C-alpha cells in the first residue's frame, strides 16, 4: 500500500473511530455507570468485533449483501430493533454501578463484538474502507493492512469515550443528574438510527 494511501487510511480510521456513534455513546454511558475497568471487555469487543466484520466484508460479505438486498434489510431491521432496545435500557438506568438494579451490568465482550454486525455505523465504515482503500493488485494484503490499521486505531479512540464517562462519574453521582444524563444518552443512541431510516 502506498504511503499516502496508508496515511489517508489512518486518518479515515481515526475520524470514524473517534466520532460519535452507537459504540462511542454506549461506552460513554458505560464509563459513567460502571467505570473504566468494568467497561474494558466492552471496548475490546468493539475493537475485535469490528476487525472481524472488516475481514468478512473484505472476503466478500459486502458483495453478498449487494447481491441479496433482502438480507441487508433483515440486518437493518435487526440492528434498529437491538439499538432501540439498548437505548431504552440506557435511558431507564438510574444508578451508578447498577446499585439496586439486579439486571444492570456493562456489555460483555461477546455482546459488544456481536453488536458490530447490526451496528449501522460499523457497516458503513467497513464497506467504505474496503471499497476505497483496497488495492486491486493485492486485495488480500490490502484487506489485512486495513484490518490492522483499524485494530490499532480503534481501541485508543473508543477508550477515550469510556474515559470521558469515567471523568463524569463524580458530577453524575447525583441521582437527578444521572437520570437525565442516561435519558439523554438513550435518546442520542436512538437518534443514531436517523441516517438508516430516512
């Protein structure tokens, strides 16, 4: 991969990984509600799950979705439903660390990794990266480089959001502030569906 293409890929990976989206809003909320350490499996699940999605798209899943639009629609509907479910859970959370809420816990590694398959932003990122940065002369090597770049850039980027959440814990220790923060995060998470449904 030419050096200028690699630099462009690094910039694309950074911008798409650090900007708001479903993953980062959930990490911000998890950092507030559960702390940074308990959010680490969630962060790792995002990073590894996205690399697996990238590899799958690079190996032809993107072409399969283009050939079978119904499958794309099914993934889209499943993603919307799951995202709305997560938004509701976040909006209804009322205490840091889930005190008094038996079912409140951070997202697990496997849940976060699986979420990438229904995350609309992850799909756009993966398909775009493979379409724009793959070298037709060396498609497999390009796919590996793209996946490695995202693997390296993604974790520090998403960790920033969990860190922001951790920094807000003291301010949001007040139950009233936490309630409205979680409601706002739930609404913002649901709003990330807008590009998919318009």
